[in-house]
C-alpha cells in the first residue's frame, strides 16, 4: 500500500513546535563590560597606541545566555592587518577554561576608529565563532515536521521481499528503466496498517554573541543563530541586532585582577600598523 500521504493534505507550512528559545538580548555583567573597556585602556597605556584587539565573551555552561567574563587569547593574527580568528585558535582557548565556562561569543575593539558597526571582515570572524559555539551548544529548539512528498507506509512482513541476489549494476538498473517502480523517497514500516503519518524531527540550535566596542565608550551588538534538523540536516543561519543589557554581578576588578590583565595585554596583544580603516569600512 502506497500513497502520497502528506502531499494530499493541504497544509500551508510544516508544523513547528518551539521547545526552547534562543537569547534575543545580549546580557552582560558589569564586571565583564568593565573588563572589556579596561583592556582597551591598557592597550593604550601599555603599547602607547589604540588598536584593534579581540577577545571571547564567556558564559557559564549552565547559563550560556549571560556573558560573565571576557577572555583574552593571544591575538597572533594582529600581525595581519586586522583581527582574525580560526577554529583552532578558538578551540585552543576553550581548552584553557575551567570546565564550567564556555565561549559564547566574540568581542572586539575598533580602537579609535569611528566605525560604529560590524565590517565585512567581522562577519567572517563571527561565522567562525558561530560554528564553534554552536557545536558546543546544540539546544533542542523545535520539533519540526518533515515534509515527504512520496512516503510509503508498509506493514512489516508484508513489504516486497528484498532481493536475495546482489543488487543490479547501474547499467542493469537503467536498462530496467520504467519497468521497475521507482522506490518511495522514504518508507516507513509499521507493525499495524497505517494510512497517514507525519514525521517530526528535532531541530537543534546554537547562537553566539558579537560585540564591537570603541575607545570612546560605545558598543554595538548582534546575536548570530544557527539551527540544524537532526534528520534532514537542514541548516539555517540568521542574525539580529540586539541591545546590550548590563546586569550587576557584585564582582569588581580588584587591583590584582587589573595587574593580571595588564600582563595579559603586554604578552598577548601586539601593536600593528594602523591600516585598519579601509578594511573595516569595506
Ligand atoms: Zn571590526
């Protein structure tokens, strides 16, 4: 028994049931925000220059939607003309973190540059970070109907017996041509006769935050999303501009924290010739 079960039903769009929401706002603690701006200050003080640097925003694994810290990896790529990051670099930094902490986004500075938005260069970096973060954070976000135009519903034991002989060669199969029926795109075998069926797949989703800051104190944020259907592999990416919400953490940068950060800025960030403007406006 075979019929165009799903094709016969008039439905405008596949059914989708949300099971979790990904963040719609960028929420950061006062500690993490202050630390980001302190890095920019230290860059000017230590290196006597304002230049771009990048770091990762960090969240707790059990609450990845809140940025609680900013981590400073070695900005090796600063020897190029712009900040850039690689999957290997991100993974290497993640390995230095305590188990409860994960990278949940990318934060970088435009220094003194009056470009208060993301550039094309930034988009490439954000896509790299999004891929990495999404692989860490695959949250089941929806149950979505899989539309199958040609679904065969068969009862177990009553299906046409599978050939005992080895399968025909490609040429033999082509020669048989119209004679043999084309198999359905999906066959569902059940223990009782079924006349209608719908398939729902779990859609997993992840996100990453993107923040750019300037020495004058401005910030700009986006959230990037990626979802993937477990059965169909259908992958979607999107992004949205988002406000920055700062929450009080009760945690402050102590003088010890500041000294440690100054050392990191000395060791991990290297000044580059200031040829960024053209690239970032690109
Ligand atoms: Zn940028």
